[in-house]
């Protein structure tokens, strides 16, 4: 077994069971991409078994901190079985769920989502790439399914020195699937959609939004960066009279309208716009448009902490515009999925946006990803999605619920 020796004093993160070893911590040793290595401190003491990646700044991703562990097919089978068993215990009101969430499930770099009878996987690190066939078989065995589509086309693959790969790993057939979520029907294409086809991490937040819309009697809703309209369907299910959905993707907007029809809502209740969100917000402000509720769910503005300053300006600008477009008493659901923007910083950004907009509001709820996207106690970096539910100050101008 090849060994990686760390520099003196660089063993502390592994002693705390953090799974990453960065390039600057390595004193000596190398291996083939994805090969299992023994990680040692400067004195040769065992720290972890991990997968080596000579192309990545994360030089080793730990598999296990147990020296007696053997990194073999049975190891991966146990990890997959444990991940699937955990999801079986969770309160998930959907036929779409995340089965494997990378480091949180002890499988760094592996993301697996289940959509009905179809699995969709992203192999995002050299380690899981090396064990791809074993992992694919273990996934089908643990779930009893026969279809597994690969969506290893995320940009993180290039950081690992890996080419993009997509297509059926096991089984075949249509890549178009339909899932049920909180009683709603939603469609996706595992071959073409964002990530693995859908944003499952927002599942619980969509249901929550429907409850807020119903509770406050919100009528005019704006869904920004709407993708295929999950929050649009939620707003209509909550009783909204009209939802404007904005995204710079024509195919996504087409699917929004299809989802409105699929769930039995009147097409006149929904307007889909294929346009730039920032420009739409500015144009709406000039035109004097106002909304009772606004959802801001933008793409990842800050993939790393190094991009945080530039991303903060972008987040602040869209939140400022949204707060100005909200009616007094209106509701803002605002998110950041950027790992480089922590919850405290995000709060400060939205607060700064409110100052610039000349408004105030009450944070009535803080949000995170759905329970099948867990953050572990020992790997806080896994917490990427954070959100705020803000009730803008001032008396609502429209009728009260039931009024």
C-alpha cells in the first residue's frame, strides 16, 4: 500500500475526522488517480485510508479512519447500504430523493439521486471514479432497481483531471421521468437537467413556501431563477392568484408551463419569461410593478471562499431590488447555494440589501437543504444551501387572508 506522509502539524484535521487533505499538507508520497493510500503523520503514525488525486488541490479524500478497515468492494457495499437505510428512516414526501450525499455518507465525491425507478449518479472525484463499477452494482443491489444514469459532467471533474462522462451505466430507456412531491407531479430529464435533473434539496422549502402563501394570503408571486418551476407550483398550490416565473432558459420555462398544466392549474395563473433576472427586476421597478411574494434561488455565485466578495455584491443587488419590489408586509424567500458564502455572511448581505433599499423586515425562518442532504458534525463544509424567510415591514396593502 502506498503512503502519503504529511508535514509536521498538518495531521490535526484528520484527527478531528475531517475527510480532506490539501496539497500543501503533503510532505511526500504519490499514487495513481483514485488509488487507495495510507495517510500518515510526520512520524509515520496512521491517520486514515484515502483516495489519492494528483490533479486536485484536495490531494486525498479519506475513506476511513480505522486502520483495520480494508478498502474493497465490501466496504463500498456497506457504505451504500447504510446511506439507503438512512433515507428509509427520514420523512421524505417524494418519489425523488438523494440517496448518497458525498462526504456526509462517507463516499467523498459521489452524489446519487433517485427519481422513481431511475437512479442518477455523479462521480466527482478520482476515488469514486476508480470504484465506479463496484459502486454502480452496489447501488442497484441496495435499491432493487435496474436503471442507473451517469451525469458526471459537473465542472468539479476537471479539477480532478477527469473528463466529463454521461450516459446509461446500467439499464436503458427514456431519460424523462415523473416524480411525486407533496402531492404535486413534476417532470425532469436526467440527461439534460441541471445537476442530476432536479433540485431535490429545495423539496421541503417548496412545501414551506406553499404554507406561507396560504397563511398570508399572498396573491402575486414572482419566482426568480425558477428553473422548471417547483416554487411556481408550490405558490399556486398555496392559493396564489398569479405567478410570474423568470429564468434565462427557454426549455426550463417551457417545463414550468407544462408543470402548471400537469398539476391542474389554469394557464392564465402563470406567466413564464425567458429573460435575464437582474434586468427583469430593474425593469419591473421602473414600471412600478409590485409583488406580494418573491423567491430568489440563484445559481452558485461563489463556488469557493475566494469568490465570496464578488458574489456578495451580486447577492446584495438582487436582494435589494427584490425588497424594493415587495409590497409592505410581503414575503421574501431568498437563498444562496454557494459554499463560499456562510449563513452569517449571507444574513449580513441581505441586511445590507435592506439598508440600501431603505426597508426593514423580520427574519421569520432560516432554511437549509432537505433532510436527505445532511451536513455531518465533522464536515461543516457540506452545508451549502442556506435561506431566509423575510417578512417585509409595513402593513400589507391587499386584503387579509379570508377577508
